[in-house]
C-alpha cells in the first residue's frame, strides 16, 4: 500500500552482478511469466530464516502514474467492469485439519485485527522476497481457487519493479502467517505472472496486479493444504467489499497479524484515466497485494476476490479491477 512515494527508493536496482536472476519469458499478449527453478526454490527456503522474516521491510507501492485520458475513461486494453462476461470461480473450502473456528467480527472503517477465523484466516498470508540489491521486503497475498490449486493473487509491485522490469527473487508465501509463525509451512513460487502493461506504463496502478504459482509442499498443493478464496472477473462494482492485509504500522500489529477493512466501494476520481475502485479505509505498507473480496461471508470467512490492495490517497485505499486482461493472466497462471 502506498501512503507516499518515498517507500520505493529502497527498491532501486543494485549491483547488476549480484546473482543470476530467475528466467523471465518474453511477454506474450500482455502476459509476462517468470519461471523459478527447483534449485532456486530450495535456496529460497534456506534463505528465509526466522531472523530474515523479522528483518524484512514492509513495501510501499511506487507512485501511481497518471493514465493517458481517453474518451471512454479507459487505458490500453483494460476492460471496464461489465464490458465482458462475468466469470466466477467458487471458493475451495479449507481441509478439516486447516479450518479455524469462525467468530463474530465487526465491519471496520479503520484497519482492525481480523478475529473472525474461517477461510480467510488460512488463505490470507504474507509474501517475502528479495530485490537484486539484496533488500528484503514483505507484502500480502490471498489464495485464489484455480485448476492447479496453487495460485495467489497479489500486487504487481510485489512481483516486479515497474521502473526497471526487475522481477524479484527468493519469493515465498506463508499462508496464515501470525507473529512469526508458519502454521501451514512456507510455499515457494515456481512461476510469477504480471501484466506487461504494468512495466511498459512505468507503474500505472490500473495494472498493479499479479499472480504467483506456488510449488507443492510435502506433496500437497497450496489449495489442498489451506483452501482457496473464490475469484470473480468483470464483476459488478460499487458494492460492499472487504479487504485484508498485513499492514506494518504499530496500530496494525507491525505486520505480524491479519487486519481487516470493509465498506461500499467507489471509483477513484482523483487520477485521470483511473479504472480503480476503493473504500474509506487505509492499511499501511505491507498490506500491498492483500485481497479485496465481495460477497464475503463473515461467518465462514469465504468470498470472491475482486482485486488486491494497490495504492492509497487520503483516507482511501484502492484496487485494480479484475477485467479481461486479469482473466487472461489468471487462466495462464492457474492452468493445471
């Protein structure tokens, strides 16, 4: 989450010869895939000691660049909500061993600890990664149901530096992270997927979304371990949504607990050409990539992802819409 532009300074590309980077494929029809080898995944597991988890810095998004104005208010090939057929993938319930007991939880207009348990408490988690300069950082992500049961949705700026095209390394996801604990283990990324437009526009937040495909852990997929949230594309906007993330402020638990906001979303009117929607609540750095969910059931903790925490302005936090391009990215990332 960006509260200001300065947080990205630490992500400037360091020494070019620091180490070999994961293999990035040339973008195809707007999709950029980076493949991580088995040896690189093993190194990521060794790298993320408890001490390194504690020392990782929360990541603020880069400043959102203004989008070129068009008569339709859209940019590039990004589809407006409703301009394509709605596609919904239902949630995947958590296995009995991973399920947590639901409890009442009040809607929050300011970030509040999530105490409701349920599916969101197993499918939300923290992302940790390293840039080429050696800096270590933390974001948030959410498990999304897919054919391969191995997918998380996060922010584009938690996967790639839009200014340089550098894809981050040692990328791991810890579902259900709480106070340094890894209740379901540490999952390593086998592939990272982002929209090429996010880099070609130097960080236009309309495209600030990404998916990570996670390798199985102990012979089990991510979804079979913790369940998965539903996900919806070209869905209705302007309705009640809930957001979840690991904000790094003291009031949010210094990134050590899952926090929650909710509200009726409204369009981003402050940035020309923006197709983003947001709510009157701001989670701080570290919450970037956390899920925005519609049709969220506070009793079960399940719903449908409609975006990810991206940028903030004033008292609002915003998410990119999941339109046709996001659907294409999802289908490629989530294929069995």
